[in-house]
DNA sequence: TTATTCATGTGAAATGCTTCACAAGAAATT
DNA sequence: AATTTCTTGTGAAGCATTTCACATGAATAA
């Protein structure tokens, strides 16, 4: 169960996030009919330096051609592979409230290989109802159904007060990663990956910027 | 129109994001009945080092008492002031689709001082309809109504293909900051702040972590 | 009152990330 | 075929962030 990376350099969070950005932009470049793209062009679109783009890629190999740049289709495939989005991820959403049900229809997820295949809620009025072809299950069966269906990732959009219970359940069911929208710091065992999505954080950054007349180098 | 910070140190994005985290945790500590909190306790809850917490705060002043820690209520107020969330921000949401309408009911926003007061869409079936007491306006009147109502921040949840037009309109109307959910790199003049919210990015990070057996220092 | 404990605030050191600058290699041009 | 142009890949330098370590000062206990 060792790393897939031949040389175990520690890749920074920023690098991974930029790979996501490159992937998205490469899809666009492909649509626009580009066959190749230089680090300069890619950097311009992301408001980065060309060196940054090349360095990010260099952690994983050499994908370009000197004097020419990168083959758009090839680089996109390669980054998809690195990010692990070149396959079908089985995802469940727990908590079919406002945000939860919005995520069911969020196209970007399926576009990147994340397929929502299970929905859970504790509200009797919601259980059994149909969202985009998926029937909402009773949260009582959470652990059992997650395990049976081999769900690998879970998105949590329940109130903060109950989020930890959901986590404990899905961890027992064997999920590998959790994306948490609830405003609370959750505990997971070390073999499970956890990320928090906090949408007000970005608004708070904007608020700070306005109030302090902030001029960051990198208003990404 | 100069900065509010007496000494114009450049504050990093990470520091601002951590202040948001501290703010939220301080609210919780307050509910739990804590009167004071140490950098050690705060760090433990955020999975950071105590030195990190103290250094973050030190950029803005000295708010603690040696031997005792920080007064919870006082520190929360101070951070709120730094972030500029100690006031009422007028926000509009443009694009009342799945995500847009979910955000209208998102409690964390109002809890941090962000009040959604205007909704816009181009769909005749949505225009005039009521969401949480707010009537959806026709996007044709975007610039005029934003300016008249003195909206300062805008959240964009329209399709990528039309997002730039919305931006151009609201920039003319005088908004100061934009939070963009559309999967596209938008252009804004330098006096307008822009942040992008990309929800699949975090799933992609999780995907990368699983596939590469990644062990980052800081799985925040 | 004095001693002890505790926890802040902060220069300095350590670590991490980004940018520079250039050798090397591929394509295009003459 | 030789030359020029272009752009990658990458050590090294530069810059930024985090952590260390300790002097300082407040509160508590003796």
C-alpha cells in the first residue's frame, strides 16, 4: 500500500490546486481548438508565472517538447491521471437540504469523474423522494448501504450538530475521503482523508480586502 | 483612501483564512462557556501550532494576557473587526439556479454579516418569484438596481458562458468585490476584488490524496 | 510579599515555496 | 546543413511562512 509516486517528494497543497486549474483550462483550450500550449500561455490564463507552471509539472515528469510546448490533449490526460480523476468515483451526499440538493445537480463534479450515486437524509418527507434519478435513503441505513455500494467518498451537508455522527458511521463503512460542508472541525482516523469546504471564508477574505484596502500579490 | 493597517505588512492569504477559522471556533468556545482561551487550546482545535496562532494575531496587535490567554469575547470581536465582518454587507446573488438558491438560505453568510438582499435571473419563470422573502429581479436591470441599492458584493452563480457579462455590469454599477462560482477565469479592473469558489477542487484534492497515498503535513 | 506557574509576543532559525536564469533540445527558417 | 528561434526542465537564489525558543509580564499560590 505504498505511494504511487516513484520519488516521494512532498507535493504542496498549492501545487495540487494549480493542477486542478490547469486541468480545467486545458479542457477549455481543447474546445478552443488548440493543439499545443506553452507554459507562458497557461500561466497567463491562470495569472501565474511560466516558471511556476513548469515547476509544478516537473514534480511529476517531463511532459513538454522544447521549443513547442505541451500537447493539450496529452497534458490534460496526464494531469487527470495524477489527480486521479481519470476514473469513476462513487460519491454519496449526506443531508439533502439546500446545499446537498444543489450539489446533486452540480455538473462540475461528474465532469471530473465524481458521480453521486447515493443520497441520505433523516427527514421522512425526503426519504424515498427522487433527485435526478436517485432515491433518498434513510440515514438509519447509512453504514450498511455505503458499505454495500462501495462508496469511496462522501459529501457531508448536514447541520454541524450531527456531522460527527455521520462521519463515524461512514468511516466504519469504509469510505476513504470526506468533504465536509458543516461548520465544525471533525475528527477522522488517520487513514481517512478530510477536507472542509467553507464558503463564507472566501467572502470573509473579500471583506478583509475591502476594509483593509488589501493588495495581495496573489488574488487568485 | 489609505489602508486601515497602521504598518502595511503584507498579510498572507493563509493568515486571513486562519483568522476566519479562529472566529468560528471562538463563537463555539463562547457557546461552550469559555471565558478565556490559550493559543495552545485554539491551536489544538484547528490542528495548528500555538506559535502559528500567536504569530497570526501578532500582525494586528497584542490581544492576550500573559499567563492567562485571550478573552474569548474580546478576541472574537477584534478578529471580526480585522476581517470587516463586524458590519452589515449588502450582497446580491446573480443566477438563481441550484447553487444560487441554496446560497440564499445559507445561514453561515448572515451569521458573518453577509446579507443577501437582491437576486437576479434571466429566466421569466423565476423573475418575480420569491426566495426567502426576496423577489427575483430581471437581469436586464442588473446594473441599475445594484447601483441604486448600494450592493457592495456580488455572488455569481450563472453559467460560465455568460459570467463575464455579469461581471462587467456589476463592475460598472460599482460593486467592490465578487465571489465567482462559475468555472471560468474572469477579468476585473484592479480596484475590484475577485475570488473564485471551485467546489470540485477539494474533491480533486481528496482524489489525489487517495490515489497517491498522500500524507501532507497540513490536511487542513 | 515573594515565589512559582503559566502563556504571551517576537526576533531568529528553519523550512517551504516561488522565481530566476540558463543549458539543452526541438522546431522553424534561411 | 547551418543558424536562429523558441520553450522546456531544473539547480540555485530569493522570498515567504512557519516554528523555535526565550525574555517578559500577569496571575496564582504559598
